[in-house]
């Protein structure tokens, strides 16, 4: 039903202010005219069975009420979802509301459409708006915080503390603290965001980097217990080869053997260490770290 989704430029804004004197722009009717005209259109819809006429009436209902959908969408801007996506969700929700509205319900169309649009937008946030998805319970608490935070802050005269939010929502303090900590899940902080007192340092400059010596430190911690069990000569060979960086010939001169014997010694020592690692219990290696 693509024809029921007109572009914003074609929709009349029934909430616009009156034009300046002398302007050629048409005078927009007041807001209550939208509600009245919408009711008239639904009455016409109930009295016709002509499909072309029904489509025309439904499109006019949508044109009249698109500003309402866009107004609701605008209240959710800046929360990690693009403005175009928000307006698209709001428009589709308006289509659903038009299709589902029951004229015999006794309620005004907008009293049915507004909650429908809000619900669809919130559902979109819940299902599609997260960069990192927290548990559903935390998502629901975040929505509750957003609903009461402004009102509570106005009443208290300051930003409400987590304990005050928890009391207002009747949930555990730990849940509120977790929900507040997960607020960045919609839009993670940019690494280029200025931080610090002067605001001249980007966040990326404060993040740690991979230490190139970390791998060697872990290897020493894991191999330490195994190396300590080697003979004095074997430990000397390991020290000269891997810590002092001597060649096999230089090691041979130091310990008084041939270069071939040093090569065999290194092969045997490394094989023994490898087998020791394979036989060592996992908890032993963890403790060694």
C-alpha cells in the first residue's frame, strides 16, 4: 500500500501558524479542524464500497495526520536512531492505525493513533536501535527512567539520584544502576570526542594499547615452573640462547661442547618444555599467571 505513504512535501501541515499579512500562502486550519475532518472522512469511508474512493479517502486521512506522526517521532530524536528512520517508523505506524481504527469504538481517531505510533517507535528502539543489546529487563528499566527522570528532576530541583529513580519506578537500586551504566548502548561514545579539563584531548588518547611485552611476560610466567626443574646446564643454555641472544657456536664455546651438541641440547630442552606444558594441569598454568 505504497500509495498511502505520501512524501512530507505533499502533506498539508494543519498545525502551521497563520502566514504573514500580505503573504500568498494559504491559511492553515486550526488543529481541531484536523480531528473534525478526519472524523468526516471515516464517516465517508463507512458509506462507500467503491475501492478507488476508499483509497482516496484513506490517503487524505494520512495526509491530514502525517504531521502528528512526525511530531511524535521528533520527541525521540538524538537517541541513536536516524531522523529518517524515526519518521519512516512513525508513518508506517500511522498506516497501521488508519487500517485498524474502528469508527464504532466511540473514540477519536488520534486517541487511538497516537499510542499506536508511540508503541511502534518504542518497539523499533527495542528491536533495532541497540549497538550493544542489554537484557530486556534493563531495556524496560531504561524506558522507565526516561519517562520519570525529567518530571522527578523538576520536582526535586536537581538531577534525581539512582536511589530516587529506583523508588519512583519501584525496582531494585542495582537494576537502576545497571540501566544507567548501559545508556551508551544506543550510541557508543566517539573516540574523537574531546575530554579533559581543556577539552583538547580526544578520548582515543586516553585508551590503553596492546603492550608488545605482554606475550613475553605471560610466557615467562607459564614456563617459569618448568624451567626451574631443568638441570643447571640446561638452564644455562636457555639463558644464553633466549635471553642473551648468543648463537649456537657461542653457546658451545661457553659450556665447552660442540655446536652440534648445542643444537641437540636445544631440541631436547624445547621438547621437554613442550611436553611439560601439555601435561601440566590447566589450573597450574592459571596460577602461574
